[in-house]
């Protein structure tokens, strides 16, 4: 079975600062995907970034980047030049490559960007 | 494209009542999913349908049934609602071979 753990229930930073959210996971499989989802107060789930485990290069999407450490089973999200609109719950998630893309989520980190 | 739609948006039930949550997608996706989100927890998979005509249990299937009515629609039924089923329910879909899931806006269900 797969598990995902986010050990930071809440974080708060000033606008324009850089913030890093932590995520660790456990799986016995070698091929899987990792994701970060954002959930603003509207409740909509929005995909922020994804990483294939077989790729060594860390994924980036504009101000969002990840630090993927496969051996340590760690997958952190870095948000650069944070903006007020980044305020949201952030969920780390994992799915295996084989079969249906069943997502396993962490507990979430509530991120607040202060003006 | 409406994407993934869910009805209703809010619902209050009494213990023992039944109801069906509806989900539809207009992206011609093969796979559809039902998740629940409880306070302080991430989403957990209830049931999924890898393709039209198939359904499988997820992590927390007890107390629920599903129907993949056609390729567009995937419904979730609570036969006898319990307070423990108070949650926000999300439907999602994905196309075959893709890792990206598209989520609906969610249904907030309260069972008293």
C-alpha cells in the first residue's frame, strides 16, 4: 500500500518570499507519479505540478518547482515570489503507473501568504 | 466545455435516508473516480471506474455503491446515510494513459 505524509499542517509567509512545503511518501513500487494539488477556499482541486519517478530532473512550472529525492522518498514543493493568490491548502499525492490512476493524498498543508 | 460537473452542491440528510450524488464529464474521459474529503485529511478514494462498464473499490468503499451509467456519468449512492458519511465528495475523471485528473467542484454532504 502507498502512503503520503505531510508533516506541516500550517505555514505562513510574507508576500514575495519563497516557501517550501514538505512531503514524504512510501511505496514498494519503482514506477509512480507524484503530484502537488492546490485547493483554494473555492474548494476546487487544481493540479500545480507533477513528477514522474523515473525522471531524475526536477519538474518546474513557472514559480513552482519540486525537489524530488527518490532514495529518501521525499517530494517537496518550492514556491518562489509567493503571491496572495497562492493562499490555499496544498496536497501532495501519489499514483502508480500501472492500472487506473488512483491517487493517494497526504493530509495537506494550509499555506497563508500575508501582504 | 463544462469539464466535470456534480449535483447537488450541498445536501443535508437525516440518518438512514438515501441519496445519489451525480457526476458527469464532457471530456470523453475513460476513467472516473469518487473521493471524499474529511476535515484535516486529504482526499480518499471511495470507488473508481477505469472504463465504461467497470467499477472497483477504492480505499473507503463501505456504505457506498456506484454506477457507471455510460461513458459520461458516474453516480455515487448512499443507501442508508450515517453521520460518519458527513464529508465533501469530489468526482474526478482522466483520459486513458494520462496521469492528470480533472476534479469537479465537490458536494458538501451533512448527515444529522
